[in-house]
């Protein structure tokens, strides 16, 4: 097997279990030196245990790779800086940051607490921003010093954010924010030789096992294995992906697709009198594609009750 990541250094957040673990193992199998970041907390973000990250590090070393664990919180400004510094100080450089850490606090909007909102936004959205910010600053300094830069930021969004899923206003808002963050950061960082993309995974993990019906057959379980997400992340982390930026990829054991962002649909001349807008809006709606459902297909969005 040819190895895509020889000589490259990567950070994976939330890499102690599930999708993040698969990312770390795949990156290492392709030659990357990996910083395995994980607090080892519960699905709701409570608790902490570095042993899952340490176990992944041992797996990587057992296959002949190089890795180090890191237990900093990605939503901490100082912690995110230490995370970036861990890669540079341990392995001498940084080429890819895979922002994967996340928690769930699902609740319908009318029942959601401020703490449930803040916790999810903090881990997902700030936890994507903070490591990316420190990595971007590192690459900018490398660029200004005349050193070659071939950096990658790979974020984790979700179909819950880009298409919508009831009971997840906090999670979906964070994941939609990450998709927007991806496109804007891609525009900003291209001048330094850095690409920014995102992946919307569908897989059965600790975070998703209670969402929707459980798989009933081995074939269904295999289709929802988190291992199917790692190949596109591994490729995006490689030098081969240099021309790809600002994109969102959907990935699962059933499909690999590019999610197309907001586009301007049917349009008309502006209307000054709001009393005349009813039929105008209805005409525009009749021409517009319906919102996509969780499978990404236009028209699949559930109708409001």
C-alpha cells in the first residue's frame, strides 16, 4: 500500500474513540506522526480520562508509527495553543489539524437549558475555532519566514447542521457554524498554502447509538462503521489534496458526496408594500427546491407540524 502522509504531522481532536480513533489510526498507517487529543469524557462532556487517548497512541506505536497523547480541552484558548505546540515541539512541524471533538446535549428547543446550549456550542464551535486559530498563526509565521507551507484544516460538520434534525438546535447550529467557518477560513488561509475542508460523517458511535433505529444486520452495522469516514480525511490531510478547499464532504459506509452550499434560488424584483408580498412569496416558493432531508435529497425535509 502506498502511504500518503510520509513525513507529515497531524493532530486529531476527540481521537480516543469512534470516528476520531479511526482517523488517528488511518493517518498513522499512511505515515503521519499523530497527536492524539482526547479528554476522555462522557458523551455529554462530563468527566475525563486520558486512557482512551493513551490506548490509541499504543496502538499506533504497536504498528510501528509515532504518536503522542494530549488531554487539553479544545475549547480552552490556552489548551488549544498547548495542543498545537505539542505537535511542533514533539515532532518538529505541523501539517494537518483534524477537528473532530464533540459532545451531545440533545433537547427540544422549548426545554433546552442555557447550560446545554453553551456546552455544545463551546466544544463544537469554539473547539473548532481555537485549534484552527493557533494552527493558522503557526502556518502564517512559517510562510512569512519563507518556509514552504502545505497545511490542512479538516473540520467535522454534520447532516444535522447542514440539513436539520429535530431536537438538536444546539448541535445543529454549531455544526452549521462549522460549515460556514470552513468556507470563510478557506478563503483567508489560501494565501499561506493552507486548505480548509469539512466532513459530515454518518456512523454508529457512542454519540449516535441512541439516534434512530439500531442496525439489525451485520451489513447495516458495517455500513455505519466509523472506519468509512477515515479514508476521505486521510486523503484531505495529504499533499494530493492541495487544490481542494472550502468544501464539505458527506461520508459514510453508503456514500461519499459533496454537499453543495446555499445558492440563490428563484428571484423577483423587490416589493415595497408588504401587503402585496403574499402572492409574490408563494410564487417564489413554488419555483424553489424544497429543503433537503437528512439524506441530502431536496424535498425530504419534514414538514413543520
